[in-house]
């Protein structure tokens, strides 16, 4: 299957700082990328959907000014957690899909964020 | 809205035992159904899928049948191996409503002992 990478795989930051997480599709063009958040022993919760070249669509309850998403190219999307706080500590996972609506999503390995 | 409910884990089995992980769903449209597997330290991988009622998805000895009448998509395997130890997520995608994003169940951890 197609490969999606995330960088960094883990990050520790101080409260109040901003952290950027990258999601890359390595061998295909991703017209749509999704950002999920996973709390310990819980399921993945969709945060936002981004289509290349347009603004992201955020799920209800997700602050768009806090979680900035940029999908500037067909192979790269970034999630920036601004002014991070300890409650933002979580496992962030991206997925990428190409072309038509029924095309499979491919998941990145995730990024563990710890805010001190 | 859409939702997925799957049995809580962990599920602990001996090698070669029969596995069933229950999954039921609610959806407003006609969803596609998926099982994803997450091995330790790795990202989610698609295990199998079914896109319409009565379809059976299968892969690596795992099977699941899309049952519209019971809104279920239970995962089964006849003989599990230690290497099957992982977390399994049931998910749906309601593309018919224009929503590609996946709705996940809470995940079920499977531990297979030698």
C-alpha cells in the first residue's frame, strides 16, 4: 500500500509554545488529508479534513485558531498546535487519500505530543 | 449522526483459538465498513472492508460480513496467532453523504498467548 509519514514521531514542549507536525504522502498525490486525535486507550476522533489548496473543514468543537492546518501541496499537510497546553497532549494521526471518494485512506504512524 | 460500537477489550486468547470481535454501527446513509489493525508502534493498516450489504471482506484469515439487517460487521478468525496481537478498530465511511472521513469504534486490544 501507499506510504504516509509523519514528523516528528514524538515531541515534548513547554506550555505556551507552538508545535508543527508534518504529514507526507511519499508515493502518491493526496488530494485529501485527515487529522485525527487519539487519547490513551480511546478511539481516533476526527479533527479536520483538508483538501489541497483550500481551507480545512473542522469538526464541531475543534478550535481552528488553535489547530492550524495547511495543505499547500498534494504531498504535504501540516498541523500546528498553537499555544499548546497540557490538555493538548495526545497522539495525533494523519491519513491521506487520493482521487475519488471511495479511494482508501492511508494512515501515518502518528505523533505523540506531550506538553509540560 | 454516525457511530460505531465495538466490544471492549482486552481480549486474551490462546494460539489457534477462534476469534470474534463484535462491531455494530449506526449511520444515516449507506456506509462502507472497515476493520483496521494497529500493531504496536505502527500506524493503522486497513485489514479488510465491505462496501455494501452482504459483502464479505477477508484478508490474512480474517473475515467480516456486512449485515445490514443487524447493522453489524463482526470480525472473525478461525485460528489466531501470536502475531495477531494488536488493536483492532471497526470503522465506517458514509461516502454517500459526502463525508469521506472515517468514524471509528473505540478499538479492541487482542492479546494472543503462545
